[in-house]
């Protein structure tokens, strides 16, 4: 190439042509779907991992995934009897039916080593932000309505434009080749020679702003002496993921943090997640504080309101809590109660709901009183793996609520 010639001649891709064929694209799509399914299947463990909960979003998560092997015919390397369908002389005289299990791979018997080939497993790497994207696809503030003048804005990025400059990671190979071919054709020599000064095209994004309505979430946590380390960890983990969801999906949403034992107080976020308390338990004080804040700052005609309380279910004056929850239901889109405790370690104070689930005294009373009210949502958290199902229970989209009502 001389100094005046700015045309670069090179291969865009030296991989086999069939890698980009229709079948290859379908295989890649199947592989991506398998990865997503595997990741979704591991979300309960991932969400409850303490290192991930406290990470800054850049931590790398490794998820084991079975290799996706395409079906094909192959010879039996061990020369055993074969199966067939419709052929005389096979092991079953051609009587094999669809769905018959022909054998298993990679298994031994007893203490003997297996001689069949196994399944390849590799680890796919994801950042916490990747996990967040997948987690939040199906979550939303339920029953949200258009209220108030100052609207929240939900932002997202969409690749809608093409530019001549941009980062190489956003290079649009297809459009680049089209531009190169068009330019060369005009010069009377059709071909794929690419001129970096004229032909390169890059995908570019625009921020899409989706107006949302005003919303405030009340995060209320029991910090009394009966809340042990295990119960406190489950409550903190739930609210950590809820706050991440709200901050990522809704720009400007208000969150009021309340802690309570015999008395309730509104605190900042740092105090909410790190405070450990002692003393008795009166959950009604948290509800009273929430109603007080609503009266002073959040007119229900202008705000969507979501009070969520987490406790171990041992409380003084449960009947007062029921009356206060009824008041909150009059002004809220949804009221939630999360009960945190150890499964399998009940004492004589526990009751069973209609579904056979064991609740502490406060939860049992809520179950009897609000079971038919779909605006009241309650979930039990006995282990770290319950955090993700609980998030889906509290933050279901409206059509999912209707489908399960």
C-alpha cells in the first residue's frame, strides 16, 4: 500500500462459511437460550450469595453449564447390540417406541469406573450487572397507576442509529460491507475492499425515557432482640435486592427506611442496613410511622404507595397491626409482609394456614384476615434460597397477579 492509498484489503472473518449459516445461527440461539435457562435456574443460589449481595456490580460470577452437543448418528465404540425401529434382527426386533431410554452416559456401577463418555461442563462468566438484567426482566412495581404531576422516568438504551465513528465493539459488520460494496460498485470494480475512512459503520444507541408515575416504597425492618443474625441477614438481603431493582428500573423513586422494636424511627439507608437492636417487638409502631409519613409527605392521590414489613412474627398486640394494615390498604397499591425464621424449628406458638404453611403468630393472623385480598402479599423466608422467590412474589407484574388470583 502506498502512502496515498487509504484502501485496506483484508478478510472480515476467516472462519468457515457455515458458522454464519442459518443452522449455525439457530445453534447459537439455542446455546444462548441454554445459558439463560441455566442462569435462571441458579438465581436462588446467586441472589443469596453474600459476596454478591455486598459487591459493587463488577464481581464475576461463574455458573457451571452443560455443553450443548448437537444430535448426530455415531458408531458404537463398544460393539454392543443396537436398537432400531422397524428393523428385524435388532435387540428388540424393531419394537422400540419413541421416548424409550436407550442408555445413560458417563455412569459407573458401585465402585467401578464408568466407561461411557460423559457430558462436557464449562463455566460461563457473568458480572453482577448481567445478573441484575436477567433478574429484573420479569419484575415490576405491581398495580402502579398514573398519579401526580412529577413523573418518574424509567430509562433504557436502544440501538436505533448508525454512525461513521464509534467504538470498535459496536462495529456493524453487515452495514460496513454493504457500504464498501456500494462504493466499489460506483467505481466500476464491485468487491469487498474496505476503506476505513469511508465505509465503517457503527451501531449507536439512544436513551429511551419511559415516563413512570410517582411511587414511594416503605422498607420496614424489625430490629428487636428476637431477630437473630439469620433473620436479620434474610431481611437485609431481600431489601438490598429490592433497592437495587428500584434504583435500576425507576429513576427518582422514593424509598423511606423505617426500623422498629417497641418504637419505630425513620432512618437513612446506611443505618437501615447496619442497625442491630434489642428489646421487645411492637410492629404496629412501624405501620404508625408509615401512616404518619404518608400524611405529611405522600398524598395518596399523587403517589403510588408500597409498604413492606419484615419481622420474625413475634409481636406484641397483633390485633393493632391488623387494624393499621387495613388503614394502609386504603391508601396503598400493595402491602407486603415478609416473615423470616428457621424452617423446622417451630415451638408451640405456630399456626398453620389453609395451604399447610406454618406461620408465627402475626403471620397466622394476617393469613386468616387478608388471604382473600390480593393487595396484601405475604411470603415466608426460612433460608437464603427463599429470597429470589420472595422477590418475585412481592414484585409481580399485574398480569401475573391476575393469573394466580
